[in-house]
C-alpha cells in the first residue's frame, strides 16, 4: 500500500525532473486489492446482462462496469464514452482499464464469477418464490375438509 511519504517523494521527483509523470520501481509495483459487486440486469432488447462496481482497497470505486452478451459469449466492458473520428466513424474509448494482461484476467474473472453467482442466486430465489406462490394458490383452492360429502 502506498504511504504519504511515497507520494511526497514522487512529487519531489516530478518537480526536480520537470516531468508530469514518474514511474515507480518494479519492486514497489503490486496489484491493488479489490472486491467486486455485480447486479444481474436484464432489459428487453438490450445486450447488457449485469452492472458492476469495483472497489479498490476500499478507497476508490469504479462504477458502470457492464457484463455484455455478445453473439457467442458474455464479456466485461469497462466504462466508456463515444468519440467521433475524422471520417465520421464513432468509436468507444475506455475511461479506465487494467494495464497488465495478468491483472485484467484476474479482475475480469472475478467480475464474471460474481455475476454467475448473483445470477444463480436470483434464479434460485425466483424459483423458490414461484413454488411457494403456487403452493399457496393450490391450498386456497382446496375445499374445506370439514364439509360433508354431498
């Protein structure tokens, strides 16, 4: 975890070199701790299957991460905005993204695992609710057993 002294030394290094960016040593670089929260989401005529948030070290949040259904599979889409190119063609530009392949795989796997768990949990709750409602309806339709047979 980065300390205040580390940050101050980076700023001092930036001032001395006149650069606006300073890279950290590889020995100090490590993947941040994170946790994810995903809400399954379905809307008619939409390919979005879930919305997620990523919490980095409980001090920084990335929202509007989407789980999208493609023709063949589901994938993670980071928050993005549309940019028009010179030829009039539009393209999406990510607002934030993982830098290394290893961290991207770790993050996207965690998001997809959480999505699958939440989707399964929602489906099981729906099945239980439907079963209990059908049982209640069946019980309410049965005649009272205390009445004599006619």
